[in-house]
C-alpha cells in the first residue's frame, strides 16, 4: 500500500496534505509513504522532516509510480496524473461543483476520486471534516486581516492622552468560521454582534459574549436545512434582514461575512448603499468572495476601497496560515483513512454511508448522487 503526497500546484496554495506527524502514523499502519520533493516547503515542513520519519522523498513521477492512494489539499490537474494506477484513490478537497469537468477527467483516468468536502456531517466524521478545520482558521485570520487594514485599535484603551473606544465588529454568518471570528474579535477587545439565518446560532453568539442581531416575526425564518447547513430564505425574510442590517451596519467599524449555502452562490448580504453608510476607515472582510461574495463590489484576491471603506477579498484564507491549516488538514485525512483501515487487507475499506457521500468516480464513471442529480 503506497500513499503519495503531492506538491500542490494551484496558484496561491501554500498548504500540504500530510505532515511528518501523519506520515509517521501512516507508516505505523503498515503503509509506505512517498512525498513529492518540496511538497511541504510553503507550510514550513521541509523534505528532511518527512525523510526523518521514513517517507521516501522524490520527483512527482517517482511518487506517483504504483501509488495506491494520492493525498492532496486541492485536486491535482488530471494531466499531471497520467500513468496513475487504475483504481487508485485520490483523497483531497476536489471542489466538485466548481471543477465539474475535472471530475469527468478523473473518471477517465480510472481513479476513485474522493471529495473530502462531501464528508457527511455526522458525529463520527467530525475529525475528518476539512471544511470545519479550515473554516475555523479562516474565521480567526479574517479578524486579523481586518485588524491589519484598520487604522484604529480594537480594544478600548484608557491612556494619559485620552480614551480610545472599542471597535464595533459585526459577524454575518455564524457557522464554524463565524464563531471563531466572534471569539477572536472578543479576544482582541472589540464589541461584537452577529447574525445568521439559523436561530440555533442565537445562543452560541450569546455564549461567546456577543450580541445577536436577528430578524424576528417573519414567517419561515428558520433557515436550517439538512446537515445543519443554511437554506435559501424567502423574499420577505430577505427584505426584513436587509432593513435590520442597514440600520446596524452604519454603526459598525468592522464587518466579517461568512455566509454560504451549499451548492449555490453565496447570498448577497451587503449592498453598495450599505457600504456608503459606514464610517470612512471601516473594513469589511468577505470570506465568501470565492463563492460569489456576500458583499457588493468585493473582488476575489484583492483589497478594494469603496466610499472610504476597505473591502478585503483574500482567496483561500486558511492557506494564509499554511502551517496550522496543513497540520489540521493532514490529520483530517489521517483520521479518515485510519478509521477505515482494514489490518487484514492492509488498506482502507470504506463503508457505504461515508463512501457513497464522498466518492465522485469509480470504474471509469461519475457515481456521486450530488453530481448526477
Ligand atoms: P457554512 O460555511 O455553510 O455557512 C456559514 C454560515 O452562514 C452558516 O451558519 C449559515 O447558516 C450562514 N448563512 C447562510 N445564509 C445566510 C444569510 N442569508 N444570512 C446570514 N447568515 C447566513 O456553515 P458551516 O460553518 O459549515 O456550519 C453550518 C452548521 O453545521 C453549523 O451549525 C456547524 O456547527 C455545523 N457543523 C457540523 C459538523 C458535524 O457535525 N460534523 C461539522 C461542521 C459544521
């Protein structure tokens, strides 16, 4: 059983899908591990560290030769996988909706592509969930990015020269990233408020010492769909939300948006007019910018200024904390493969519930329901 760790090739991707810690554990399970030279360099894991725990470090061709399982953070370009063993597994974040054509290419290569972001949200798979591990870091980093762009301090400071008031931070979308953004902004001393369409988040917001800002008395406000994800809201709800947000946002210094709806473009939460109502020098961070954006005028990969307000649209925010993000991503992959490791056959064997959820291709065909439906 040979596990291959590929060097990421996507622009701006700094993470790596294995660390010396997880390689050591795979070897303890009885696997052979080959790491592409330089794979961990941008995440501060050098080749020597991988070699020290028993990995073979080599060229891409050497690493791919006879590999049974390929690990990646993002999906590798299918062209770069020519010669791969038929039936080999590829376990990575494959962005199946965004990179749909690639899924066909993986099928044509005869590999089993396993999309880690399709991991079901069930208790036993929590430790395998790359969306949670990466969103948590992105929520933290979004607040630091906002603080970096903000020309004022976050905490209230009473100094001999006078008092500085605390920054007001508003978090829109209180999933994994939003909760961490609230906690981080609180740690920095900001006055924090937050909103979501799922009413279950109200208590979570309060438990972190922030103020919930919620649309009340509108029919069908419960925005929770399957797996704890949000659903698209009614027009009536959207209008009530826009009105509430308008009056609140004008008083905020920092806004962090994280709202996503699986398989759909991100909901638009902040309009140009709302941006214009904010104080010059305010900062908005749009964590959903790569999924269509929550903020009008946000540009993926750029920090733009509108009406004196900076709108931060960094791509791949977890990769901006490459070392920790890699460590957690690598553990997600290890937790996944080791949970299914069959000692007798010396390889992982997936069960139906998780296998059917994450498997995109098998036997030369696209097999995943969410892509076929
Ligand atoms: P997400 O990344 O899909 O979306 C981010 C947040 O945006 C969500 O809270 C969503 O409700 C919110 N949102 C969507 N539309 C909105 C709108 N119009 N206005 C305001 N907010 C809007 O969410 P997530 O981080 O994946 O978390 C979703 C839920 O799943 C959470 O309750 C989380 O705790 C849960 N979860 C469970 C597991 C597990 O059990 N394995 C793992 C991860 C997350």
